[in-house]
C-alpha cells in the first residue's frame, strides 16, 4: 500500500462498484465529467496529501498557534500547504463553474477531501471558508456576493461559523450578542463568542465571520436571532481592504488536540464600532445557520472517517511489522521464533473491528454526498424528495455515530501499538486527540440524537424514515441468495429498528415523552449499527458478484474476500448489540430521570 492515509482501492470500490457514481455523468448537470476526470482528481489529491498535508500533521501539532498583537499565527508549515491548496484548485472543486469553480460532484469532492482531512487542524481553515461562502451564495444579496465570494472561493479570504458564547453553548437561544441598527442599514455588534474554530490566521488576507446575534428589541429565544457578516477588515467599495473591524481575538483556547487550529474567543465591539451586515432576513438566523451546520455535520463525519482510516492503516502496518510472542501452535516452545502480532487472535479481532467500521463509514459518507448530487441532478420533484429524505434522516448518523465510533477506532489503534501507542513519538495518540472534538462540535452527539428522535423520524409524517427502511430492504432482498447467512440478520435488525421507532411514536401519543428523550442516544447508536450493517451487506453483495466473475486477478480476489469478511464480522459480532439496546429501551426504564440529584454522590 503506497500510503497510510486511505486505501485507494477501497475508495474506488465504494465510488464505482458500489455507488456507481459514473451514472452521474449521464445527467445534464454532470455531463462534462467522466471517470477519467474523477480518477485524475483523486490521484492528485493522494499526491498532495502524501507529499504536503501529512508531513505537516505532527509538525503543526507540535508548533501550534500563537497570538501576537491581536493576530493569530498558524504553524509555519501550513503556509506552503495553503498556497498549494489554492493553486491546486481544491478550494473551488465543487463550486459552480459560473462562480469560478470546477463544478465537480460533491461525492467526488468528498472523496478528494478525505485525503486532506486526516490533518483537520490544517484543512479546517478551508472547509469552514467553503461553508461560509455557501451561506452567502444562498442567502446573500447581490452586493454581498460580489463583495465577498470571489476571494472566499479562492481561499484568499477565510470564513468561520460564530455561534457559541460563554454560558450559551448548545442553548443558542440564550445568546447575549446584540446587534444595533444603524441609519445606513448596517449594524454594530456587541458581545463575546467562544470556541470559534479558525477564528483568525495569517493564512488569509481577510476573514468573514457569519455571527449569530439578536437585534435590539427582537424577542428572546431562537426565533429572535438573526445572522450577520462581520469582516476582519472592512471591504471598500472598490474591493480593497480598509480599516480593521472593531473586534479582538481574546485568546486561543488550549485544547486536547487540533493544536494547529486557532480556536478563539472573539470580543465584538469593545469600542461600539463592530461593523456587521445582515445576512438573509431578520429573525431568520437559525434557519440560515442550519444550512452551514448540516453541511458541517457531514464534514464532521468525513473527518471521523479520515481519522479512522489513517489510524487503522497505521495500526495494520505496525501489526505486520511488530514481532512479539510466538504462534499459538508453539507457545510452549521457548525457542520458537517471534511472530508479527497480526498473527495473534485478539489483534486480528481488533483489526477486523477497525476495518469493518472504517469500511462502513466510507460507504455511508459517500452515499450521503451522492444523495446531495442526486438532489441537484434530478428534474423530478419526487426524485429530489426521495434523496433529500435519505440525507435528512442519515445526517445525525453521519455526525454522531461516525464520530463516536471513529474515536473508538483511534483508541483501538493505540491499543494495538501498546505502550508505544501512548507515546508521542508514534502518530496514533495524535489521531485520537484530534478526533475527540468531533463528538462535541456542530451540536454535541446528544443533540444529534434528539434531532433524530424528535424531528427526523417524524419528517413528512415518518415517510422519510420508512423510505429509508424500504431502501435497506431492497438491498437485503437483492443479496439474499448470495449472502444467505448474513442478509436475514440484517433484516431482523431492521425489524427491531422499526419496532423501537414505533414504540417511540406510541410513547409520544401516550404522553410518555421521557422514553424517547432519555433513550435518544441509545436509539441513534442502534440505528447507526443497522445502517452500517446495510452498507456492509451491500458491499459484500457487490464483492460476491465480483468473486463469481472469471476475470478478476489475485489482488482483486483478496480485496473482495476482505469485503465479505468485513461484513460478516460486523453483522455477526457487532450487529447483535442491537437486540440488547432494544431490550433496554423497551423496558421503558427511566431511572436516569428518577434518581434524585443528590443520589449521584453520597
């Protein structure tokens, strides 16, 4: 394997053999593309990742960021990567051609970005910029688009997402930042934002912050929140940069990981002159911001996939090279030669657990990116709604399940390395530190679970959820004959998922709301396991068909056998956890709510 970031063979398998992304090229929207163009982009992404992005992973972590005279300086090694990122066209890969981009399908863009996001501290300066630019594309005035988008698309200017405040994290409705209306239609902001990722850097000439705030006199709660554009430097009418805006970077947060990413406190309007422009309509801030947050949640899943992939491949390589112990057959022979630890059953178990989860993450994240492309490429509203329904229901799974289990993959990598994995001269401890944030930001995973149970199951009166179950059932039926020992297990787990969802619906009607609320996270994890089993069964079915074909080589045969083994392990060893989770939920026990606060500690 030429690198320890991503297995390119698996990437191509998911894109072309499983998801058939080449079919997008038959649509009018993507008619100018071909598989050769996709492969060329992915090959370049691999080279850029291996030669530029990965080499500054550890160096960026060691150097970190520093705040001097109100400006953030990022690790020196990031500057070369940033310039090559811009000149390589990666910042504009999925931007519409009319906006100066290349218009690639989002699924291919996601595959390319997976190569870079193993170094999240570096790439996050650019992915946040893309998300902020997309907000302006959708909700900005023509003047705002003309002013900000060209240089944001080229990553000459940066962007962030400024929501969180001290004392009002997830509870955004209690934010205190206020917007004061000006006679010329602009606003002045006053307040403090905290935990703002990539809030400042010397990689960009200017930074445009979408900031949530409440216009003076507007009602409390989320319904009274608006969103504003706050540039670091005021942009003059001719496009040049004017004076520094009235906000300061209070400090860089000292974090467990992501040391190369400047997570900052921003103090807005210390002198009452923090210039801001309304983005979209007044009191529609949460609606606008949710677009960026939902995109970011898929991005968090992609980061978790990339962390899992690099951790798994490093652990696999180490297990092949590390000699320790003898084979089981010669345990009593003190003269027996030492063997690579990959020969030991427990190490093999851990590796296959890691592989099956990483395989499933990649399939799920690429499938969701493809859903977005299908929505854009379809002309039939019913077809658009079908793909949108899949994306709506699966987004919390992408964010929460993948980040929770992605962390577990990085943890398992450390376990395979043993004591060396706990030491900083080996890379896996950094993978774990950088990955942990994924379960916290863009709405902590408990919030994702509440979103799934409280909103997504009931969208279109449950139609989206039922359509997803129908899509899963189609895969099970298709591969029933080829995988008779696996398909029934997946169908049984799907039935259990549906039963628990119906229990939640009945509990709501009976006024027993605490049952779905208190069990939202166990339900999300249960559903995540079912979705993963679906993805892995799908992959195993494709692999079985390929193994039956006469034209495959030895390498292909081993790869496809690995796909079947990955699915079998997950379905036989991980999927049974669904039954235990369902049993616990069906007990309707809410002891976590009944225990007195004082009883948590005596």
